[in-house]
């Protein structure tokens, strides 16, 4: 075994007790916070949102230093490519150019102005999801096309509401998929919620009726009803959704008290026809936009705001339990154009 004096000085320095080792410092001369081998902090919700929305290309919109006619047209085209729609894109581009036309403008300044205009358009649809007093259980019907993440969204929402102190019952109304029933059962366990299900292929409307009866009996504050994914152009499936809403009214004429439509951001402009079709069948009261972490079409929220004015209660950026967060217009607008939080 080596005697300490035989160990090279550099190695001896590494082997010295921690309080004798020279402290690492950052470029400002302050002690470094991280130690060797320490994992970087996980990305925040805003980081993941910004990373996903960066695919829209709005972070690289200014190719000229002057906001002339060509630059304004370039901006409008970029907004259309981000799925904001022609009307909203023209409106935003005109607002950005107002009082700045033919003036020098930096990329950072343009991003700031653009984020402000987008946030102003989105502000009216930034509405927190509220459970109305005096309606117990408060019945929430959740709908959407196949693959939007309805069941996962319901599970996350149930967990959030339970953590806020509500007693929740989950109804597995997607009776077409056995996997959806089991998936919701897992979420019910996580949220410590009551769970009501029937066999795969069972009657969804009958299940919803039974779930409302049980939610009343067990004193639940909230009943969340999952439904099978259905294409908006399938009349039979849309009629079944209408039936679910109609049947639960037999127990509570005011139910459902909220109808949330879950939209997949990656579908872009198709989301408009989805909102139109579902709103014709059931009274959609609010939207949830999922999969914003993997799309170049995040601007569709701007198009939806201008077309329908429906509240956007939540947005999702992943599969994690905390990846569903309340929609904040200013944060979304900053992420969309690539500005740091």
C-alpha cells in the first residue's frame, strides 16, 4: 500500500477529506452548486411546453431588420403555418405592424410584441375550471375523438381535484376498450377515487346512469364520466354520446354540468371540425388541449379562440401525473414564440 507521501499531489488532493478539497467555483467566482456526476434538474412544465411549441418555427421569424411589407407578409405566413388560421394570422400581423411599420426592429423586440398580441387574443379563453356550488355531485362528461388522451386526462384531473379536497367518482364509460377500463381503474386508485365500471361492450349510457346513482349514494362531490373515442363524422357514435347526456338528465335535469372536449394538438386544423361536431351533439363548455410537447401546430389554440371563444381550462405536455396544468395565456404565448419564462 502506498504511503500518503508517495501518492502524486493531484491524486492526493482528490483523496483528501471533503473539507480539505479546493471548492469548485463557477465563472462568477461563486461556489458551484452542482457536484460531479449530479443529474441536471428536470425540465419544468414551461420548458417542455416551450420545447414542443418550438416546432412551430415562430422563434425564427425575422429575416430582415426592418418591418416593411415583405417582413409583415413573412410574419403572416409563419403564423398561418403554425395553424393559427388565416383570419387570426392577418389580425396578429396587422397588430404587430401597427405603429412599427417600416421601423427598425430586432428579433427579440418582435418576439416580445408578437407574444403580447397573441396573449391578448388568448386572454378571454383563459378561464380556470370551477366546480359550481350547490351541484353535488358536479357531473363532468369528457368527450373527444380516438387517441386524444381522454382517459389519461380524466385520471390526471381526478387526481388534481382529489388533492384539492374533493371526493371523486370515476365512471369508465369507454366500454369499447377493456384497456381503457383498466387504465381508469389504475387512475382511480392513484386519486383515491370511487370507481364504477361495467364489462367491456356494455351499455355506456346505462353505466353513466348507474355511476350517478352511486356518486349520490357515496356522497361524491364530483362525477367524472369517460366516454369512448368517436370520430366526429360518425353519426351513430355521436348519437350515443347524446344518449349518455340525455339519460343522466333523468336523475339530474341540470347534468352534465360541464362537458369537456379533449383535443390533440397534433391534429391542427382538424380540431375546428371536431369542436363543431361535438358542440352540435352535446353542450361543450370547455376545452383541454393535449400533446403540445410534440407538435408544430400549437397555434391551433389561437384559431380556436377566434372561432369559438370556448374556455381552455387545461393543457397537457406529457404522460406524467403533473403534465396537465391550467392554461395561462401569457405563458403559452411566450412559449409559442420562444421567449424564456
